[in-house]
C-alpha cells in the first residue's frame, strides 16, 4: 500500500512540475493579457495525465495551475478560479473521451482523432476559457469589454494544446504506436527528424524566396507531414507536427517566417490556425494509412490460416484412403460372385483414385496461393470420362430393370447410347 501511494505522489509531483514549467513557457508568449496566451501546452499535458493516470490525478493539475498563475502577478482568488477551470477542463475532456469515444491511447482509429478534436480541443476547452476569463474580469484583472477577445485567444490556445501536445504524449505511451516507428527503423526516423528540423528552420525563418509581393510557401511543410503519416504512423506524425509547431512558434515570435506580417499576437493566432489544419489533416491521413496496414496484416494472416487449414484438411482426408484400399483387396480375395465383386472393386478403386486427385488438388491450393505451383491445362478424352460415369451407375440401372447401351467413337467427343425401359427403347445422340 505504501509503495503505491509513493508512486502516486511521485506521479503527481511530476505532473504538477511539468504543468508549471510548460505554463511558464506559454505565459512568456502572453501578449494580449498577462494570463492569456494563444500558446498553452499545459492543456494537452493535463488531458493526457488524466487519460493515462486516471481522474485521481486532478489535485496535481490544480496545484500546478494555481502555482503557474499565482506566480504571474495574479491574485490568489483569480489563480484559484483559473486553476479550477483548467482542472475541470481536463476532467471533462477525459470523461467525454472515455465515455463517448472509448478512447485508445494509440489513436489509430478515426473516432479517437475526431473525439480528441470535438471533445478535447473544442468542447472541454470552453470550460477553462469561460471560467478563466470570468475570473479575470470578476477580480478586476481585465475589463469586461475585453471578455470576447480574451475568451477567443484562451479557447484557441487551450485547443491547440490538445491538438499539438496531447497526441505526442498519448501515442508515445502506447506501445503499439511506438512499434510503427520501430518497424520502419529508428535510424530512418532520426534522419527524417533531422531533415525536417533543417527544413523547418529554413521555411519559418524567412519570407517568400520570390519576393515580398508573393505569399510565403508555408504549405511546403505538407509533403513532410504526408511522408510522416505514410511511413511512421500516428506517433511519428504527432512528433512531426509538434516539432514543426515548436520551430514555427519560435520563428514567428522573433518576427521571421510566413506569419510575421502583423503584430506578434495576431501572427501567432494565424500560425495556430494553420497548424490546426496541418495537424488534423496529417493525423487523419496517418490513421487511414495505419488502418490500411492493419487490414493487410489481417488479410495476410487469414490467408496463412486458410492455407494451413486446407493443408491439414487434405492430410486428414487422405488418411481413410488406405483402409479403403485394404478393404478392396479383401473383397477381391473373396471367391463368391467374383464378377460382381470385381466390378464393385473396380468402381471403388476408380473412385478412390478420383478422391486422391481431388485431395492433391486441395493440397495444391496452398501451393498456388504461395506461387509454388503453376497450372498446366491438358486435353481430356471425353469418351473416357463418360465411360467412368456410366460404369459408376450401371449397377443402379440394372437394379431398376433398365438396360443402358452405349457406343463410343474413339478419338471423337461424341457417343450414342440406347436406354431400354421394359419393352420400350429410346436412342439418344
């Protein structure tokens, strides 16, 4: 019991300290108000903590949010209000994701991505934005006239925390998502991250290479996001988006890159809207590609199981043939009514041979699917097939007081037969 409590305390302290450090980083980019910023990573950290560690982690989120605000010239009462809103936001988002979506940390289903956007980035963030801005206005920190603009910036900052930060934490915590990266090779992923970093620095630290009259090519980042989605799955895509957003924010704050035409706050808002579209698009593409790979793996496994089953079935069908052959030999050794017994034995032998060929064909199915055999069609004598068919039913025809006569023409695929029924006869061609 004590080790479990110590583990819970350690996780709580880690969550609170991470929340405070990320909050301090985000508040350095607060340009519209000292407590309101469009870049707010703690939202994604708090949501991930509740999803991964359970609802009981809420005191750590509350403490972290309170410390982050009370140390930023916010009164105690205002800090408590903001901390309450931040905590309720995380709890509400996690509850909706668990209850409605059945959320999975690997985020390899469309419902997980769409649920994170709808219930995390849109629905739950209204709680924090409303309570937080109301707390600022009620305590006189901000005028009520700025409620709308403050609420919009708060809402966008919290929403982007869920879209940019939460997927990285959650997918890294899911073993299945990490394996998508490992399957492609860590060296390839590291090389891709290095190339992406260099490209991001080049893209977001300068304007349009064609001149100031042209729009900067911010869309040039999409090929990298698409490549990450196709090669490294949801986890690799989430890391790619996070790295791109980090470089873009730093460049924009310093007045570089495609989003540097207006004020810093306005530029960050434009950047965050752009990154929202980029993140959602690439994550959905990653989910689609992951589902395709999963479907291929399932189909491949189903084919393998089918081949194994057919092979086993063919061997099991072959086992009864040996006793049947032995029984035929016993019948042939019998001296009573040798003619009829010999005819019956011949029919059984032919049927056994036919069954053996069918079983061989069944065994060949698995070889064909693996490309280990090729079909070689050959012509078949129709007369021979008809003789076998007639021999197999001749005894039944005799028992019905019928007589079947057949004339075969060697080398030609036609025959003439006469069927006598009592004293009437029919000739068939």
